[in-house]
C-alpha cells in the first residue's frame, strides 16, 4: 500500500489528513460508505472511472456513516483532504449550511440535465446520486408466503420473532413514517401519532430493537423471522443467503432514503473531482450500480435491466405508491420522535 494511503487510513479522525509531497498530483480522494457498499461500488463505478481516466487516480476512503464524514470535513476545513463526499441528504444539508461543500449549479455539468428533478434538493450543495428504500425483511423458512403488507409485523403468529432498529436510527424514523401511513395517519409533518401508537401496540411482539450487527443477520441466522431494513442491502444479502433472507416492498408502498454526491469546498483537485462526480451520475455508472446492488437510479437515461429494476422501488407501479418524504423536515423532527419512542414504545420492553 502506498505511504500516502497508509497515512490517510491511520490518521486519527479528529485530525486533518496530510498528503505527502510525493503524492500523485491528480489524485481524487472519495469518501463513501465502507463494507458491502464499497465491495460493490468500487469495482463497478470507481474502477470503471479509473479505466476511462487513467491520468486521474481515485482513492476510495471508506467511512462508517455520513456523520463521520461531516466530522472529518469540519476538521479539515482549512486544508481539505477529501475531494468528493457521498453523504446522506440530511448530513449534506448540515455540511452545506456550514460552508463545507461547493454548490453545484444545475447548468454546471451536462450530466445534470439527465437527472430526475427530485435529485436536486433545496439547500443541499450536491445532487442525489442514489436512492434506497425501506423494505420488509423476512425469512422464507419461517414466513412461507411473501408478505404483501406491512401489517404482517402486527400478526400474532410472529411474536418475539421481529428485529427492528429503533429511533433515532434512520430505520426507526423511516418505519415510523411508514406505520403512520399504513395505520391512517395524515400529514407526517403535522403528526406521527398514528404511527407511534401502532408501533407501541406491536412492541410486545418484538425480539429486539437493537439487532447486532443488523436485522439482516438476525434473519439469516434464524434468530428472527421478520425485520425492517434497506432494499439494497436486503436484496444483496438475499442473493448471498441461499434462501434464508428475502426483501419485500409491501403493497402499501414505502419511502426513499437519499444519498447525495458532493464536491468539497477548497478541494485541491476540483477539476478532476468534478469529472469523477459527473461520472457517478452518468447513465453508465447508474446502470452498472443499480444492476449490481439494486439502488434506485437518479439518471433518467440509464437503461436498467428489467430483472434488476424489479428488485428496486423504481418501477412505475412502485414509484406511484412511494411516500413523498422531505428528509430535511424529518431531521428537525428526529428528537421529538425519538422521545416518543422512548416514552411509548421502548418502555414496553
């Protein structure tokens, strides 16, 4: 491993990274999710860019979550060492407000004209790059018929066989929004009482609100029969599990989680960074990654294989049922919703 990469990986997170004097002058440092995401994104998107632009090196810096990236950007404000950052939309809004990201106008890159209008979020510097959606996880060995409704989680047949991550985690927040809709709640911006009440009624049937390492593993190992998670990981793990895990998008619909792609303000390689950023949004890259890990594409020109598209919420029929969620509004509600979880749901354990 080159010395510059060893230094980057070993540096304390609170300290700014230092590029050595002999580092390649055209290296773009890309901060994005670690683990299974990197295992799939780097081969089909980053490596493809490296082949297309052999004069630009991309160093993939794996991060645990967007909050970690935000912390690093704050520490590096005076001398950024990250050039491009993939971040959850709510964290990207914070980074934008703090002047850590360079705004990308819609007319600044030709590829932006190919994106769905919803890829542009007011107050966020960079556009959406990937969509994921909430899914109902289940074990086909325990649940013999694919669930078609979220209400299966309230079925007494699966008492103490459910694994869901509680709020303030985004899975818990998203599940609250879905439950509110399924059980007749109105505008989530006004009240989530219907969702909180429904989940509190389900609480005695839940095995754990803190599945470690995650609900996917609980179901694969047979510790749980049902759970809630994200589509991309659910579909990917399902293909690897030899039939022990499956992911369903119930008939009531679901909601999208938004990942954005951003140019870091003060990037020392801004031209190269923008080339890479543009490539991640291209039809080629969007098609490749949707077919690899089943994230929803933002590029309307991407021609996705129908079998892969069927594993996403981006089919016309499913898009019609998706909730329209403003995650920037939800972020402001997080503390209040979490308090309701503590008082009315978790206390029932």
